[in-house]
C-alpha cells in the first residue's frame, strides 16, 4: 500500500482533474439512484392512485418531470465523468512515463546494464499502464460510493428508516467486505501475471535481438522454452483472475436484487406505504451501481501493486555517478588532465585502469591504443561520467570533473562509437538528440560536413525517413556518418571516438575520416580523443598513448613509438 500512496502523490499536479472526475461520478451515481427510486415510487404510486380512484388528484407532471431530469442528468454526467477521468488518467500516465525516464536516466549505462532490455521496456509500458487502475478505478469509485451511501442513508432515514440498517448492511458487505476478499483472493494471481508478462517481454527481447547468435550456438530452443513457460504462467494467472471475477460478479448479481427485497420488505414490515416501500427497495438496488467498480478495482489490486513495486524499485537503485551538492561553474577552457586514476568495474576483481596519468590540451588529437581489454573504452566512460574512478582525479579546464553538474560536463563532449547508437525514429529526430532546437539549416550543414547529405536527399522522405530499430534500415557506413553528423550538430569542443570506423570498408572509412579532419581543422581549439586499432585513424593523431592491462606503457608520436615501443610495434606491425 505504501507504493500505491507514493504514486498517488505523483498525481498531485492533476489533483483537480481527479477531484472533478470524482465529483461528476458521484453526481452521476446520485442521478442514477434518483432515477431508479423515483421511477419505482412513481409507478407504484400511480398504480395505487388508480386502484383507489384518486388518479385525478395525483400529480403526474411533477414525478414524470423528475424522472426526465434524472435521466438527462445521468446521461450527461456519465459522459462528462468519462471525459474528465480519462483526461486526468492520460495526463497522469504521461507524466508518470516522464518520471520513469527521469528516474532511469541517471542509472545509464552503469546500472541499467544489469537489467534486461525487455524487463525495462515492460516497466515503462506495461507497469505504467497498470497504474491507470489506481487513478481511474480506485479514487473515483470510492468517492462516488461514499457519496451515494450518504445520500441513500439520508433519504431512507426520513422516508423509510426501518429499511436503512438492512440496506446499508448489504451495501457494506458488497462494497467493503467483498472487495477486500476479492483483493486478497486475486492478489497472487495479479502478481504472477505481472511477473510472467515481464518475463515474456524480456525473453522475447532476447530472442529477437540475439536470434542469429542463439541459432548459431544452438541455444534458440532454450530461450523459446523460457518464453513458452512464461506464457503458460501468464495464461494460468489470467485464468485464476477470470475465475475470481466470475465468482465476484455472481455474488454482486445476487446481492443487488436481495438488497431490493430486503429494503422493500423492511419498509413494508414497518407499515410504510407501498410507494415508499418501492422507493426504499429501488434505492437499495440503485446503490449497487457503486459496488461493482470497487470489486473490479480490488481484483486488479495485486497486479497494480506489483507494477507499483517494480516502478518504485527503480528509485532504490543507487546511480553510479551522483550530482555534486553545489555544482561549480562550467570552465571556459576544455583542456583535460587525468592524474593517477584507478578504476574498477563493480563486481570485478581486477582494475580496468591503474595509475593512469594523461593530459589532453585544447586542440590535441590523441589516440589510445592497446589490446582488447586494455582499458581504452573505460577511460572514455570516465570522461563521459558514466562511472566514477575509485582514486585519482580528472579535471576539465582545471575544474574537477566531479564538481560539475553531470549534464553540463557532458555538453563539452560528443561521443561517436562503433555501434552508432540510433533510435527507431526519423533521421531528423536522431540528429536532434544532440540539440533538440537545431533548425533545418544546422541539420543539413552537419550532414554535408559528415558526407551524408547526398544519400539523405535520395531517401523518399529525406530527414523524415524512418530508419528502423537501431538504424537497421540503413547501412553500417551510413549509420556511422549519421552518428558523426549528430556530433557535429552538438558542436561540442571535445570529440570522443571509440572505434568509429570499425567494420567499414576502405572508401567509406576514408570519407568518414576526411569529414572528421575538415571539422577539426575549422577550429584549432577543438580536441579529439581516438580509441582505435586502425592504422588509418592513427595517422590523424598527434600523440599516441599505449595502454596495457590498464596502465599507460608508452606515450609519444607515432614515429617515436614505432622505434621505441615493443607493444606498439606488435599492435601496428605495418607502420
């Protein structure tokens, strides 16, 4: 319940929408009670008047006008209530999705790397959607039920007091006891459904993203088996929920007419007139309109609370990098100094970097080389503040990097790596990830610089072309140029390149590097740090740092290292 209260608090900015929806739901319920009870009284009173010969004295216009008024009010109220409550829910869920992204963003990539992609997607979609029950099926129905019970009690207390205890008693059983029982009986099934659905998404994500590798190693059947087991568990949980819902529906179906009979009978036993007996019975019957939504909400309690726990758990993950309490101002210079840095990844036994000291003045072009696992990419991750070093210091423009706001420090860096991280959206949206307010001229200028403008112009929809999951609808070379163009759009003074030309053919690589050279040459203060094992990219560097098992074992120009560094000569024997 604590988790549900947490997400109720997140709805505070839209509380007036929720309150208006609850008020309209209550008015709609009151109109329904008035319509049914007045209709019952009217029909009975008309019959009695006709049998006793008092028909001419009976005021038909007053009662029929009231019936029409309640009918119209109920119709209009129901429509308005649906509009308002759904508007409130959509607003809250939209804000909630933004909250999830704001919560998750500081965890990337260090902490999110431990989560399966399908499971994270399930939290953003399935778990957020499940919380609509909290806002749409809990807050509003409870308010309406309480209002309806008070209204019915007041009317019965004046017109048929003998029927009040029985009507309220049955209503409490249906609106309080039955929902509590429903929540308890369906809780485990709801939790199982949430868990199995999340597992299905995770297994399906693994199957789709790694199908080629799974087939190559003969492991696809294992993932499919896990997927089928999760599917069977989901079907079982849904079956249990459906069975509970059928039982609850049957109990409600019996309770409503039983309440009518009880209200009518108690009023009649006290000597009330037939019209008042009918009024008491129909008030009891109409009141049960408020009980059904409460039972339905209770049936989803397990699923809703499980989703709330899964989302709340994201807030309990400690980010690998924390914001400073009082961020320092961003320096005007962007020279980088790395002093005696030691870094080890979580849950590993060996240091990825050990006693690394390196300087990168403004305008420098430095290449990091070394065998796989030497620590090259780890250094870039520290500069991007994906992780914090355990010892040593990194400064930017003389200012400690960890004293700067994370977002502000990252604005100084643009990262291009071999994966060319592209999203399943348009080319324009991918480019604007670097600068959301970039105009068309800036985008085309960046594409021209990256040598990508010609192929973009040939696409059917130009910048509006949808490039597919991870840029799968364009070639690897084109994706790499788009990633470089995005770095140009950002126009950061320090460019970090992690194996940017890996897997490219010679002509594509040459075009990529020429575009890079032109951009760097436009401003002598622009700095570049390359991670590479490609000789052609190494030729662009003015200085080379050789890493071996997390330590710098060589530093100098290519010509010097070619003569003096044995590891460098092994890495680049043809130079």
